[in-house]
């Protein structure tokens, strides 16, 4: 375990290598890792502080696709999002922890993770996100582009109870119809290979808050560094 500052003006956060090592072992064994209540308290508190201070106007309606292929599909997803840029100390704490996780995974698995993008997600009562993949391997091969290769989701919900809905369902493959349900309880985080595991968010019966993020490897086209967003 080690303690590291985010920057000179920010508090210290504790980085527990045992948690990172457990994530790595899970990824090697099964391609995903579920860690109930293992996100460091300082990171959870920072995210909650930031999320609770945000105005409704800082959220935007979520969509599917990127760049020119972006479109809003209410029948597929109905959450709202706000990108985390690191402009606040709280955002820097979260991004610092994610960067430490990236470094540990790269050192252990040589995945070449390069950039990271992340946003808050708010699911109002009745909101959902239908089954999908975060990235498509075929698209990466055909278009010579780098996809999101590793997904990360963390949850910020206090006292989540059975019947509140909003579970993440992680499917083993396209043929899996049962899946594995994960309750979106405070401090729980999930990491999984973006191209391998279809997943969905079931309809939420109360307001639900989470943070989603994706690691990508670097792809260079015409000497231009592949941007994170």
C-alpha cells in the first residue's frame, strides 16, 4: 500500500496495491473484476462531493456512437451524463486513482493502456440502458482505429435496496441470456474487457448515480495521436 498526492493543492489518497493486484488476477482469469465496496473511501467521498454540487444544467442527455455517428436513442438508453475533465480537485482525485490503476495493469499485463475518458451518469426513475457492448472488435480491425479496451464503472448510491432496480447485468458472451447482476451500491466498482462482455443497466426505480470510464490504447493515424474522446 502507498499514499500519493493528486497535486500540491489536493489531499492524499491511499493506493492499495492488493486491490489492483486482485483486479489484475480477475482479468487474467475471467476477463472481468467485481469489487464490492473496494473503491477507496477518499475517492468515493470526492466523487460524491462533486456529484452533489453539480447543477442539472451540467448534465446532457446521453447517446450512442461517437463523433459523426453520435445519436440519441431513447429506446436504447435514457440516462444523462457529465464528462469529468479534472477541472476540480474532486475530479483530479478520481482521475489520479484511475491513472494508478492503469499503470498497475500496464505493468502487470502489458495492455498498453494509454488514455482514459470518464463521466458521471445519472439515471432518473424509469431510466435504463439496454444490452450493448462498449466497443466492437470488428470495427477496430476494419477501420484501423483503437477502441475502448477496458471499461470501469463505479457506484455512488447510499442504502441501495432490493427492489430499487438499476442493477448492472454483465453477460459472458452474446449467447448468455441470464447474466450476472451487480447492485450499484456505494463504493462498488467493476472492471471488464470492453470488446468481450455485453452488459446493460436495468430500469432504475430510484435516482441512481455512477461513474463510467474507459481505457484505450494509442492509435496514430497520419502521425496524429488518437484523442481520448
